[in-house]
């Protein structure tokens, strides 16, 4: 067990949670960083481009109005130098060789032939400007050591003819610094977030691991047979539901253990009772048999009495074995009784005829009250007769001389059968145990009984979806009440 408790660090719940959380946090930080950098670059480039494009357009208009229209060429280079300082960019002017009246070469800083040979990357921009379009390009520049934006705008002459092109090239200042600063800030934030998340994960993992560890201990305790173990966890979440399930399992295991012990005890009691019930008749039969074999008894009348007693004991054992086999069948869930419509009135007429002989010996009267001449129910005629005969036989057995046994048959929502005697009655302890196998009171009337009759009667009632209730008072008598589902002959489809 000690070896099972040793869990490697990378297999612990805390490590897995923290690793997953850290990876998720870092991926989120990297994603945010990339999105931020891209958005910042796009926004910066757009602003710089629009700014440079506007400045280039203004310079182009100034070239047209101040120098081309006035033909004042002497101040052009000074103007260009001044604009380059103000704008912080390189400005080139190129004459359009395709124009009817090209821009004067004195206003050129570079010719189209020079651009075509030495600066091929700008040829497309210049040609676009010659076609009266404003274009731009972004590229990494080795001289500036950063990205640069180059814009090209047309220069207009007389009649708005495109006589040339103006190129303005400027570095995107501070972009790399801003990106580096942002990256540093994100890295620092990620480290701080990881440190904070470490504390959060410790708390979170503890909240998870402690209940799980407690449930594990409870499960091991249950596996060891300690079914009183409980998790003691009270939470309104999935872990709480799991803990409740473990506690329910503990209760069920405890109930099953108690039931198992009861069954084991019942089994032991059963064997003990069977052994006890068989020991006496076997002992009697053996003693009489040995006496007869040894020739101790020679009187014919005495020998006959011994044979009669041996026969009686054999019959007693036969009844016991028969009752045991019947009770075993009844308690088998797969045992099915024969179900057919039977008339309870007819069953009791049959029972009373059989019991009258026993009742006459004690001058006991059997009084029966029937609400209807026919009371039908679904059941097994022979089993129902046996069940009611057991109760009626007990009623006669425990009643004194010249008493009355009352039988009531009625039918409403349910069929009800009541058998009431005026006998000696039972105390509370007897009432709690009368349906137990082999239970017999110390009364002399029980001397010849097997203690299985009422158990068999209860099983027969249960097989018919019936219920038995007992009321008894010492010195007054006992009343057994049976209830069964009602039945209507019209319900049978012929």
C-alpha cells in the first residue's frame, strides 16, 4: 500500500493542472502579442502612409504652382532640401518622358532612365504616377535599418497633364522600439501571471485533491470491509455529487452486509432448527427399534404400541420434510403458481367440511359470513385452500371448548378474508415472530407442530399479491385478515 501511495510529481493533479494552465496562459499571451503587433504595425503603416501621401501630394501641388507654372527653377533644389528636412524623407522628382510637354529637366532630381537602371524597385511606382495614380510600397531598407514607405504621386503641368512623378521615401520611425517594448511588457506580464496562477492552482488543486483523497481513503476502507466509513464531504458541485454517491454506496454495502449476516444467521438457525426437529423423532425411532431388536419388549400389545409410535414419528418427519420442500419452492422467485379464476366461497365450503371433524371434538362452532354467494379471485385453488386451512386449523387448535371461530368474506375495492377465534391469543413477542420459520411458542398446543405453517401461509399469500395482518390479545383471541386484489369475471376475454 505504501508503494501505491507514491505518486511521481509529473503524475500529480497539481502538476497537470498547472502545466495545462501555464500552456494555455502562454499560448494566450503569445496570441495576444502577435495580434497586437500585427494591429499596431498595420495601424502605424496606415497612418505613416496617409501622412506621407498627403505630404507628397502637397509637395507635388507646390511644384506645379510655384515652379512649373511660374517657370521659376532656381529655387527648386532649395525647396526640395527644405521639404526633405521638414518631412524627414527623401524626395525625388522624375520627368514623364511620355507626356506631350514633359516636366523641365531642371526640376528633375533623377531621370526615368536612372530609376530604370539603378532603382528598379521604384519603376512600377513611377509608372503608376505617370498614369495619374497614387501608389505606395513598403520594404525593409538596409540604409535606414528599418521598414520604409515609398509613395508616388503625379506632378501636373498645363491642362492637368501628368508631366512627372514625385517619390517620397521615409522610414517608419519607432516601430521596432514600440514592438520590442510591447514584447518585453507581455513577457513580464506573462511571468507575473504565471506566478499568480501558481498560487491560484495550488488553492484550486487543493480544493480538488483533498476531497478526492478523502474519497479514495473511504473507498479503500470500504474495500477492507469497514462499511461504516463516510466521506463527510458536503459540496454542491460534481465532486459533492460523487461524494454523495460514495456515501450511498457505503450505506448500501452496510445494508447488504447486515442482510448477509442475517441470512447467514437464518441459514444457521434453519439448520439448527431442522436438526432439532429431526433429532427427537430419530432418537425415538432408534430407541424403539433397538428395544425391539434387542428383544427387551416381548409383549405383543407393547410391541404394537412401539410400532404405532415409530409410525407417528415417521409421519411427523415426513410432514416436516414436505413442509420444508414446499416452503423452499414458495421462496424461490422462479416458482410460479397456477393462476385461474376461483370462488373463495367454494374454497371455504370445502375447508369447513374438512375442519368440522376437528372442531366437533372440542364442540367448536365455525360461523361464516359471506357478503356475496360468489366471490371470485385469480389464484391457485389448492394453495389457497392450504393457506386458509393452516389458519383455520390454528384457530381451532388454540381455542377452548365450546368456542366459536368467525369467518368473514367480503369484496369491495379489494377482497378481504378475516378468520377470528376466541382462543388464548398471543403476546407482542409472539406477534413479531409468528411468521418466522420454526417459530413455536411454548404452549402445549404447539408440541406436535413443525413451526412452518404460518411461514408457508405467508408465502402463499405473497404469491397471490396478498397481504396478511394479525391482531391478537391474550385471553381474548386472534384475528388474521387477508387482502387480495379484486377480480371481475367480465375482465376475462373469452
